[in-house]
C-alpha cells in the first residue's frame, strides 16, 4: 500500500519540477539569446519483489528451509534527472543599435559519438574564468568598455577587455571591431563541440567544466559562422508549445494527486473501519 504512496509522490514531484522549468522558459521568452531548457525524465530502478516464507523446501538431511516465491517487479516511480538547454538558433530581430550583435550559426560540425551539433558563443569575463553567452545585447559603459547589460566585460580573442572611445563603431561579419575604418579589436568567440556539457550560470551565461577556455571559433576546423551588428538573436522558446507542455504537466500532477488521495482514503478506511473490534 505504501509503495503506491511513493510512486504517486515521485510523479507529483517530477511534474512540479517540470512545471517550474517550463515557467522559467516562458518567463524568458523575450530574453535575447535565451536557450530553452528541456527535461529528461527517468524511472527509478525496478525492484524484484519476493514473498517471504511462502513455502518450505526439504533438504537431503530432512531439514526445511524457507523458499521465497518471486512476486514480480515493481517500478518505484519517476524523477526529473536533468535539464539541458536547447541550443537551436533563435530568430533574428533588428534593433539598429551599434552595440547589439547577433551570432549566426552557419556550418557547425556534429559530434560523431554524441550526435550533438557544436555552437559558438561570445566570451565575457567571469569571476573565476571566462564565461560564454549568446545574448548580444551589449553596451558601452562609462569607462568605454564593451559589456553585457549585466555588467560583465566582453573579451577580445586574446582574452582582453575591449575599450572603445565612443559608441561610433562598426562590427564586421567576422567579429572585427572597426573605429574610423581601422580595426581596433576582434570579438572573442569560443566554439564548443558539445554545448550540452556547458553549465548555466544565470544572466544568460554559461561556463565550461573547470572554467576552461573554449577554443577560438575563428580557428576551429569546419566551423562557419558570422556576426551581425544591429541585430539580436531572440529566445528560441516556443511559447505555444511551452503552454501546452505546462498544461500537460499540470494535468499529470493532478492525476498523481488524485491517486495519492485515493490511497489516503483507503488507509483511513483500513485503520478506522476494517481494524475496528466490535465490543
């Protein structure tokens, strides 16, 4: 009886966490460069049930030992194992701002072992090493440094901060920053062979395991991409699909809740009625 409680409860927890993930996706539907999270549901390992002392087996010496009869397998519930971002390219939105930059994936190699397609990222300065983002909504701060809207310094391909004299600059298709037609820096753009291994840091930032630097995308073999000034990559959240998934998760939560309530009523009846001794 209590096993049913556990199975229903794990189902409710899994659907609650999935709903929270989908709600976060919906909240970031208009965040530039945001990559929607996807849930991976897994079942707990199955248990093999046995009936204790269900029979006695005689031995050659006349002794009897208990033989436990196999009852069958029991699934102990489900859980949300992990969330992984979907790195599909988002639509482009024209803004006309000099400091806005969109990364456009061209040809990205696919890992032969995992089947995952690579991706490129802008490099920014993090507290413990380089961080990476697809959010190109940049700005020039009071000291002339190119930063993200959250204040993280954008780095060039040599890992240095980019300082500009004014907002009057151009960014070419290959990430070069031009002032008066002269190249003053080149955007630092990293390439990840398997972006699913990257770790979300908040504020649209990602980090690698151990905060290791990604390879320079301009030098990566077979990687073709471009940068486009005055545009932003929009979030790749599908709002209508997300709303449908949220309703499905909510209905699944309700179904598990009703199962749990049914078990609760059965236990109450067993304790208060079946176990009652008439005087």
